[in-house]
C-alpha cells in the first residue's frame, strides 16, 4: 500500500516548480511517527502519521501535514559580501524525552533547535487580564477567581529554543546528534565542531583539515556522523573517497584518525573523472553500528568497521552512466550529491538516481530493483513496477528505457527509511512521496 504525504490536490499540484519549493532534506524521527522535510526556501514541513482506521483501510498510516514553519531566512554577510541562503541543508530529530518534540535544522551557517508541542487547552478566568489579554485597571478588580483550563482546537506550536551561530567559516554539510543526547556535531568543508545542546555561544573544534596554505588543499569533508551507540566514535568522509573513523577518547583534536577506510584505485580504470566520481557524498552507520554505508557518484558501498582495506559490498547504482560522464560533467550533474539509507534491519539499502528513479539492494539475496517515484505509482492501489535502463548500444526489451532518454533534471537526491517499518520517503525535486508496504514484493 502507498500513502501520500497529503491530499494529492494539495501536495502534488500545489507544489510549483519554484526553486524555493525544492526539497533539500528528509528525515524521520526516532519512532517514525513524524517526518520532516526542509526546502530551499528555508521552510520545514512536518508530517504526522495518522492512526490506523478500520473503516478506511487505505488511509492506514497515511502521513498528513502536521506543522509548517519558516526555519531560516536569507541573510547577508557584510564582512565577506556574501549572501547566505535560507536553504535547509539538514534536519536531525532529538529522541523524544517528554510530550514535546525537538529537532535541529541548519542552513550553510546557522543551526537552530526547535521545540514542537501541542496545545488543546487554554486558560480562562485571569484576574488581571480581560478576554482580549489586556491588563485590567487594578482598581476595577473587586473579586478573585481561580483560572481554569478549557478545551480548544488542537494547536501545534513551533518555537525556537536555541540558535547556534558564528562557528563555521565554510558551508555546513552535516549535523549529527550524539548517542549521549547532550551533544551534537556540525561539519563544514574543512572543520567539524562539537556542541553542547544547552550552550550556544561556544563549540569545540574536533577536526580541522585546513592547510596552512590553501593552495595545498587536496580534499574536503563531505559528510560526518556519530556512531549510533558509542558516544566517543564518529566517522567523516572526504572528496577523495576515504572514510576516517575517529575516537574522541584518544585526543582532543581528532586530526589523527583511528581507522582509515579506503579502496585502492585500479590504475587501468583511471580517467579524468576518477577523482570526481570517487568523492563520497553521504555516509551512514548501520543501526547495529557494525557497518558503514557510503554513496559516491556511481556506486553504494557497505564497509565493515573491522576491515579497512576494501568495502564488504559494492553495488552499482547506475553503471550505464559511465559512457555519459563527459556530458554529465558539462551540465554539472556529475557533482550531484546523492544520499543513502538503511532499512530498520540493515538488510536492504536505498539510494537515488536520475529520471525520478531510486535503487534498492537486498544484502542477503543480492537482488536489486529500480523503482520510480511518480504520481501513478503513488496512488493507493498502484503497484510499484520495476524499471530497467538500457545502456547505450545495448539490446532493448519492452518497457526498457534508453539511457539517452533519461531526464537528468529529475533526480532523487534525498531519501529516508522509517526506523522500524517498511516505509520510505522519497524527495523528487519539489514533490514528496511516501511508499508503504510495497517494497518486500519487489525485492523477492
């Protein structure tokens, strides 16, 4: 079954092709009951999963809009004469501790902590205020009354609680909440900072790869994430295709890594594009903490923390694009940063591709499938049909799509998987699709 995030008329058609509506990040909370998206216009939209309904089986588990708020506004750095975009680069939920929810959102420079809470009662019967909320003249108050709480329509309030600013010279590409739930880190191209969630005016620099002379710069940080269980471990990836596992117990500044994960390059396969396509655009720890999932331009790789020399598994995402690298370089698509995701059991991985296609790989059966995010596939009774791309010059079967007819403006960069259930969220440019309970049949 599939559930759309919102009424189709409201979500699919309401979303225009305006650049500000393009979704730039997608993230489930720790229970999967809430799903947050950020866009290039600085807005955050939170969707809530509806409770099961016996009378309407096709609305079971449907995600509907819960709250929308403006997280970031465009700014201008007068010292550097640079515009700071409002685009939301990343959203990360904090584990729920009480009735309220908390999430971190960041643009290129500033991270904000937001509190999301519900209110369905309002106090009435103030002694010193009238019904409009204005202060009464004390001389007119002749009796005292006890204020009471009265029911009201449910209201979702989103309030800013902390603003973490002025700590990054370069663009923030990652934030990750630590398993101690007290700290989090933020990474830009050359530095990683450690923050306490309660302290906004200072952070601690834990990685700094900026050379003394910027002409000596050979790589940049592309993504960073904390280990899901060990609060002292984190990993960061680089534009050279390497992963560095760091242990904060070893030294205050983690410039020296504990482990370096790197796959030796095949000299015979080297080309002008080798360095560009080997850059890691995303890294994710498995839920168990034993494995790392990375995505570069053409492949997704699974690494075992106990084996640094080569990846445990390598999956070809769109190998048919190797013959197109020259034109992809010319139109800048070769620099697209695709994300990747694990399912709750760490048995299946997912990542995006072009033409609104996304790929899934079953680690146990070694089966893979290409699926399409579209209006047709998002209807409740629709079945996700596997798609197949035919390489240039290859034999075409019925329903095959030629690599020459792929639409490179339609790209699935951002995906998320429900932490425990078979539900995925796919950001297709400025539309959000949620597919549910359709995936097992496609993978087996």
